[in-house]
C-alpha cells in the first residue's frame, strides 16, 4: 500500500463538537407567545423556548426536582410561565431571565394534567389526574378555589374570555363539559353532547358562543347563555384541536360571509375550515396526507396571525393564518437517527434520516429545517452525488428516491424507482459523474439505476412529478441481507458487504464477480473504498475494521478497539487515516500506518449509525440512536498552534523565572512559578529561598505576601512534595509557615484543604518516625563515642633526650 506524500505530517489528532442538533419537543403541548416570536414546548423534564426566526433553542427550563413536566402555560401578557412536574410541584418562571420566582405544592394528589391562565394573567386553573380543578391567584400567591366532581383525569380547563363573568370550563374522561362559577364556587351546568374525549374549547369574540371539539368526530357550537348546543358539525375525523377564526372575510380560506368559522386539525393530517352556520367545509388544505403527519395539536396566535400545528412525528409547523401558507418547520424529535449526509457544494446543509418516512434537511448556519415527504415507510440510508445538489434515499417501502436541492436551499423529489422485493437498506451514488446509483436490499440483490438525462438538466423539477427510474442491472450477490454497498472512485468497481460475513468485489456496470473478502467472524455493516489507494475497508459486528488489497483480496491490516459492532467507517486525511463509529456510542480516529487509535470521541449515548465527512475533510457528521446529530470540527491545526504558543510562552516565562531567581526577587519568582502550575518549578524556587542565609525569614516574608489562591496552590503542591523524602523538608517548611501565621478559620476556608490535610498526615507521620529513628541512632553513636574514648598516651622521648640521658 503506497503512502501518499500529501498525507505525511498532516495526520489528524482530534475533533471537537462544533454543533449539536438535539431533540427539543417529544409531544404534548406547544404554545406561541402573543408576538409569535417565541415557541414553548415540552421535552421530558424541560420546557424549551425556541426563537421562531432562527429555530435556535434560546433557553431550556428545568425544575429543581428534575421530574417530567406534565403541563405548562404562558400568561396572555407573555410575562409569566408556570410549569407542573410529576413531583406535584408548580413553578412560576420569569422565563426571559430563566429563573424561578416561586415554587409551591400543587396540593393535587396526582400529577397536574392541564392548566390555563385567565385573560387578566392573574388567575391560573389546574386540572389534575385526581379529578380536581384548582384555581390559584398568581399575584397574591394563594389558592382561591377547589372544584370537585369530575370523574377521572381532568385534561382540559379554560377560562371565559370575559374576566367579569368569572366562569371556568373543564372537561374530564366522561366527555362532559362542566361550567364552574368562581363567584358562587359551584358548578353551574354540565354540557353533555360529546361521546368521546373533548379535545379543545374555543370562545367567540362576543363571549356568547363556545366551540368544542372531540375525538367522536364532531364539533359543537354552544350557546353560553342557555348552555345548550346550537349546532353539531360532523367533521369525519378524530379532531385534536379546533380554533375559531377571527370574524372577518378571508376569501383565500373560503370565509366570505359574516358568522362563525373554525379550523380543525386531526388524524387526517390536513387543516380544514368549516362554516358553523351551515356545517359545510369551505376550505381544505392542499396537502396529501402521509404516515406520521396526523395532527396532535393546533393553536392560533391572534396578534401574530400565525397558526401552530404539531404532528405525530413531533414536527412543529407554522402557517400564516390568513392563507395557511407554510412559513416554518421545526423537527422536534428525530428518535433514532439512521443516516446523515452533508449537502450542497460547500456542505452548507445536512440531511437526516431517522426511523420515520420523512427526511429532515437542516441549514447549518441558520438552523432552518425542511421536512421532506415522499417515502411511505422508514428511510434507511442516504447518499449524495459529487456536486452536492443531488442526493438519494432508500427505505423500507422497497423504493429509492432522488432529491434535488436548489440554490435557495429548497429540496424536492425529482425521481423515484421501485423493484426490490424487500427493504432497501443501503445506497451509493456514482463518484466520477452523476450517472448512476446502486442499491442493496434484504432480498440479497443489488440493482444499478442509471440516471435519466432529463434529471441532469437545469430544470429544478419536472413539471409532471418525479421521473420514474428503471433498474439496468440486477444481481443476486449474497446469501443474506446486504448491509452496505460502495462504488470505487473510478466508478468501475462495486463492493458489497453482507450479513453472511463476507465482502465481495464486482465489476461495473454488469456486476461480474471479481473476488471475495473473507475473514470477519460476524456480519459486515459497512464497506468503503480508499480515495487514494487500491484498498477496501470493512467494518464488522465482530468489533474490528479490516483493510483489504484489491489486487489479491488479502487482509492488510486489522484494527481492534471497539467493544461492540463497528457500524460505519470512512477514510480521512487523503486515505491515511480512518474514522469509525460503533454501537458502543464511540467514534474513533485511526492512523493506518501504525494501527494506532489516535483519539476516541465520546459524545453519543447509543449506536452511531450515521457517519459522513465533508468535502474539505475538515468536518465530520455523526447521527445516533440517541436522536442526536453532532457536527465535529477538525481541531488538529488549532491545537498544534495552541501548543506551540504555549511552549513559546513557557520558554519566555522560564527565562523570566531564572532571571528573577538570579536577582533574588523571590516573591515575583514564586508567583510566576505558581501561575505556570508547575509543582517542580515552585519547588525549585522554594529550595532557592531556603539556600539563602536568612532562609526562614525570607520564606515567611515571601509566603505571607502571596494571594489566597496562590497559597491554595502551594498547599496543593505540598501534598505532592511530601510524598518524597527528598522534598519533604520544603513541604514541611511551607506547612510550618501556613500553620504558624494563618488563622485556623482562614485555613479551613481554603479550597480542598480537608483533602490536602488527609493526604499530608500519613506521609508527615512517616517522615517524623524516620527522623526519630535517625535521631535515636545518632544519640546512641554519640553515647558509644563518649564511652569508647581512651586516655591520651604519654609522649614518647625524642632521640636527642635519649642520647642526652646516655652521656656520663
């Protein structure tokens, strides 16, 4: 295998998270503020606040109990947000600051299922799963009313729009609507006409009429003066929400004469406008229904003139109220992300396939989202053509579709084809030109689909709908499911990976078998050609990645490191490195030359099914079963530049430190050494101070002039020095100064002082025991020396004295 010169010395070492696309809405209530600028929605334990213009989550509010949010409501004046959690606590928020202003017990014996403010934003009604309805004064902070009598869960409460009438409406599981008088503290009437759960209540502008909708496929107009039903409108669908339209002519919606008109949203997935007087549908939204498009919620922001709807796929859609023209789309929850791809010539967009028939296209710069409908079952795989405008998808519905994005970022389906007899699980586009694509299926076959010439013309979309694709070649390739197909950079070879543990190499366009790659112990999840060398990479459920030579089908290298199945593999750094993702939630970066795992990226919590690299090789995209899509940025150059700058700064500081020690400016030297966060350098300074003739005074004077954070760092370093008998004297000298000159209260206030003392005590005791033994040994030697000392012998006579004594 040849090593490309361009790749030498340019190995990647790290990626950092640049952006995350995470779930922000998992079903339930969604609400716009009166201005239509902010969108509030529930996601588990949080209420997320989105900026409608950008699609970005501005704030995420979570109660202290960290329990799931069961209900919330925003006051009509947009000032107060109240949330209820499963812990039976109500929280009042100043949502613009993100702070809780009040927290109190709901007193309900079961979780709060619904809540609503009155028109003055001073009263809040809560309906509980215990069948009780309570009213709270938000301004004076006390409970004002407690209404009993509703059987089962109270799932709907609403105040009358006229605050002087002091009426509250509620509905529970018995499908009846109860009218409560706050003045008399009693139930004025029970409205019974629905046979299934009542899903919404809306009031006319004059306050004399009320509209109710239900899952019994009818909407009812009520006269609130007599509390009688004046009109029952069969709408032929289970209605989740009905909204009364402003009483003004809107010819685009069929509203031509004065009177009550209302909008319904339900399981058919389309918005419809009805005339209350005649019971006729005067407008139906021109939108073909599809799986996952059933509507679960609908609300009208009157001031902003915007209609908000929510689908069963957790998508939030904003429409202009007067024309029902789609304005914005938000993908609230992608559930399990199965594949991701960069789109556009400059990788400005990403397309996401989750376990849904819809595709989601996000613009990275603005967070704008477009939801693409076309497939009728879960989309399993994606791939993009060379220029980035065309991309292909395949799904469980046994079909393949080609989509085109225009320069404005709008995407539409331009071609579709079917022919497989089972789910189409993998797809790959031609590499050299936009000429064909290949699909692999659970029916064990691959098909080659040539792109019609009409598709490659400059027209954005065919006038008469998507072009029909015809398969040119069909080949049975394996005995089990085909999990991956890959086309070589020259468009002449095809690799297939299967659950039968083998990969195979085929010649295109006739799909003639050239060879088999055998060696994995489990099924293969991914195959990928090197962009530079005649090498194939395979990723397997046995937890390994293998590199194979195309000439002789031999295994060149095996990479082991994932603890579970390796699901995707991609070449980076011009074919010299690999990125892999696994069902352990990890993404790993490998250097091929030395088989080394350079970096492990851990940001996902579940299987990472999707992995794609940008054209410039500077970013990567991953999508996983945790419903997160993460954009990674190559930070190798930035980290190297940072490291180089840090090293240069260290050299300058080291020189400055040497100069300060030479000039005996110990305070500056000690402060500089501590700022470098290098215990050994600080030790060197302490040793230099202790070598001074006036060591004790100098050390004490220097330490007392340090800041508190510097003293804390010094104490932390002492723990390290004290573990070594060679450096314990410096540690004990520093400790001595701190203990003698710092008050105990100040010492106890130091950060980490308790842990430091626990670490210092055992080693200090050991050092003192060692010193005690040395002192005992020295004392014993001294004693022996004094007792072994001999008397001084008499001086011997000199030769002269001897000679003198011998004379007569």
